[in-house]
């Protein structure tokens, strides 16, 4: 759910973050961990679960095997003709939530065969996957709660080597909405062949991990609900500011743990290349496959006077890095779409949205952004057909 931008807007807070490494370099973690040894670093199965995750940067063959494998007899093949990919963006996730709810009320929102999400997009994705019946809860998630409902500052644990903030409020918020009934709805849709994927980052391996949340929901393991919630929390966990989420794995008779953090560290938004065509050849279908991407943020350059000091220069550089990483992900997906003959559609916060916020998760800001996106959707929003910078090329080709 989090990017660096909202937590680094205040110089005092940014200075605390800059001192994180120095403060904790000699400190032991609050609780010791038993990391996977290098020889077992590629282990991907979890004890009690089968084929629920894969490396996000795996080879096409690995991803194809992952998507085509069966977790039980209820799975069916289905052509993935309509895909929704939702990016991170912290409080800017209100944009994606508003767009989806408005799209429902316009009566034109399709049923998505594949939904992917990272960071704040990971919290939106399960609601979008289930469908418009969960729009009221989706609206609440991004308009009803503020900073205190998301995190609490945690200076004592920072000094002990843990994190800057306590994320237990967010964990409680996830648990409020993601309950047993919610899991059953996810499982029902997965049994129909629809797919929900959430991305996290494995810190030890420095690799993206994609999780098939429907297979988790369909499993009979008593820990399925806890794991589902934990993955959503992990995908929304900015390392250093929020504590990483531990995922337990077992090798032989030995228990180990992995550290998972914000999926946006490795991918701001994703659609694995072989996933969009795992079903029957889409070229045989009547309708052209479509990808809809919701970028919860601005993709255009935003001019801002930068002071010539360490804090301002570093802050501005990091925000620029994150923005351009996100744009690079858009180009990657566009290339895949062009190659496979898939209709590309992109939504992002418009340039003329000028509401500002001076604190993280400002409810006034989030409500204004939600309302703007909602209005765009109900008034037949025109999705961009190419990533930024390619508009002239697209017009020339037409």
C-alpha cells in the first residue's frame, strides 16, 4: 500500500528515515530468525499448500507450469480475455477504488478473468476480483480511514532495530474485511477459472513473488485465511518503515522463514507475459483480449523546486526513481500487449487534479481523489491506449 512519497513529505520524518541504517546497523532484530540457507533459496512450496506461488521473474516455462498446474479437481481452463492490473500508490489507491466503483455504477465494468495487484493495489485487487457486490467495502477502505487506522509511529522499536512504524492497525483493518465469507467468495470465483494474483518481494532472494490467492482460498488448510491476510499485509509493507512479514517454510523436518515486503519494490504493476494467454489461443476468440491498468499515481513529470540540501535532493530523487520505475513497468506490459495482439488500456491520476495533502493518508485528500476518479468513470472515462510518451506514435499509426 505504501510508497516513499507520503511518508517522506515531512522533512523531520525523512531525517528520521535517513538515520535508520545508522541507528540499527549494530542492533539485533527484536526476534531472531532462521533464514533459508542459500542451497534452499529457490524453494517455492509452503508446508500444507500446493502450487500457490511462483517467482515473478521466472522463465516463461516456469510461469506457464505454475498457471496450468492443478491444485484440485475443481479448477477449469478458461481463456483470460480481460485482465486488470492495479499498481501501488499509498493513499493514491483511492483513485483506483473510486474508478472501479464508478465503473460499476456506469454499468460498463467487465468481469475480469485475471486481476493482479501490488502494494495498495493488493488491497484493492481482491474486492475488484469478487466484483461490484464488494464496492461498498472498497469505498470504505479508501475513504473512511486515516493515518491512525493504518499505522502508529514506533520509535522504541526503531531503536531496537525493527521499523519506523507499527503496522498492527493495518493488519486489523485487513482482518475486518477479509474474513471467512470473503475467502469463500474468492475460492468460488477461482473454481470458475478466474485468477487473482498478488505480488510481494522476497528480501533474502531479491526477487518478486506472485501468489495465486484463489488457490490459497480453495485449500483446506486451516491456516489459509491467516496466510491470505499475511500476503496482503506483506505486499503493502514498505521495508525499513514497516516491519517485514515473515512467511514460514519447511524443508525436511526443519522450519525456516522468509521476509516479504512491498511488491512495489520489484514491480509497481505486473502482468506476467505467459499469464495473459494461458487459456485457449485468444486469437480464436471472437473478442480481442484486453488489459486494463490502473496506475495509482501521476505518470506525468511534475515540476517542483528542489532545495540544494541532502534531505530535499534525496527525497526528490527517490520519488523520481519510483515514478520512472512505474513508467518502465507500463512500457513492459505495453510491449507484451503489442506482441500478443492485446488491447492496452491505462488509467492514472489526471494532471489537473490539484488537491494537496501535508500528511500521510489524509482523509480529505483521499475522499477528493476517490470522488474525482468516480466521476471520471461514470462519465465514460477514455482510457489511454499507450504509455506516456508514445501518444504521437499512436496517433500517427491511426
